[in-house]
C-alpha cells in the first residue's frame, strides 16, 4: 500500500512539473507566434492586393458574406475574415477574404484572396498548407497560384487536359484532392464576394 501511494505521489509530481513547464513554454512562445502570424497575414494581403495602402477589418459584412457562401453550396469552407483594401486616399479598391478549406489531402488549407470591386480576382496567397511534398504542396507555387490571378469569372473549374478558358485551371499532377480543395475554396470566396460591394 505504501509503495502504491509513493508511486502515485511521484506520478503526480511529474505531471505537475510537466504541466508547469508546458505553461511556461507556452507563455514564452505565444507572443512570437502571434507576431509571426500577423507578419504572414500582412505579407499575404500585399501579395493579393499590391496597390493597396491599408487593409481595414470588415466585421459588419462577415455574417452576410458567409451566408452567401453557404447558400451557393459551399458548406464546409469557412470565411474567417474580410479586409477592405484601400488606396492612399482612402478609396476602396476591393476586398481581401481569408478562408479555410478542410478538404485538402492533409487537412485544412488556409489562404487569402484579393478581389477588386469589379469582381476581378487579383490572386491567392496560401497561409498554411500540409499537403504531400512534390504533389499537393505544389499548390503553393507561383505556377499554380498564378492561374487564378487577374481573372474575372463566376466560378472556376479544373481540367487535366489543358485549360482553354479563363475559368479553367490546370489540375496539379497527382493531386486531384488538393486541386479540388483549392478550386472549391476560391469559388467559395467568389460566392462570399457576391454579397459585398460599394464603398466602405
């Protein structure tokens, strides 16, 4: 009985010390991680809206835009943020949408897309992706992402035989699941954008 109590006490102390150490490490790394995430977000905003001077959070339209996305059939995608892109004079140039698509082969794909007021998609920037190296990870290459840039379409599709129109993109070789996730994610963003418009 004494040995059991001794072992239980030792286990309790190990657990307690481990918990304290984990809490300490978290408190140290929390701020640097948050700063890095903010820097990544800022770089992505500039990548998809290079001519914008500022980006202002738009919480007022988030619910309606998310509803428009769902109404268009994009049930699993999440619209996490809308930023209004403005020039030096404060005029609205368009929007930056932050989305998450959980349909990737490796799980969630988080990305941003910039859309001008006339509906032209400036481009996309991937924030986080965990796809297979050499296959799905090619979604984060300029060769793939540039297919979405400077296109004004209602919806994208993908093909394995070579794109023939602005609304078609070439699928990633050996990564149909990733291609589908990216295409659906961008289309979800376009559906969300349909509820936005006008000066902010």
